[in-house]
C-alpha cells in the first residue's frame, strides 16, 4: 500500500541526508512492512508543500513496547528512489540548528513558489 505523508523541513532534511531512517507516526493507516511512504516536505507556517519528496519503503515496524503510546508505531525506512540532492538547508541541519543559510534557503523556496 502507498501512503503520502506530510513531513516538516527538519525531519525531511535529516531523512534526505541519511541520518534519519525511521518514521514515528500515529498508526491510523494500518502501516505494514513493505508499504511505500511518499514523504512530502511541508511548510507548516505557510500550509503548503515545497515540492520536494522522497519515496521510501517500510522495512520494519515496532507497534508497542518501550512505553510507546498506544496507537503509534515506529517504522524503519529505506529509500527506494534516488534521494533528492541535499540543499544547503539540509546540510545546515547537521547540527540541528538552523543557520542563516538554512533560513535563506527556506525563504528562497517560499519566494520561488510565490508563497509569501
């Protein structure tokens, strides 16, 4: 099954660069190993997508344990399509602190898409 999911910029960037290989989600879609997730970068402040997406396959799911809230799951994911090239904003997220360059890249994406 295929699921399209909103992903905020920081976790999207971490997934693109390869540091984040999991999704913690409410299991309201009955996720299964082998499902395809289409992760679409979402700008919550502008209520719009950036146009970047990453397609991944679910390789493992943890449904309970370790005090995980009921109804949630942690999915291990692996890219199944060529990952988008990391932008300067992605690379700036390496220390988890947005820099001026990351802010400029976000502003560029917003201006490019006419989302002011």
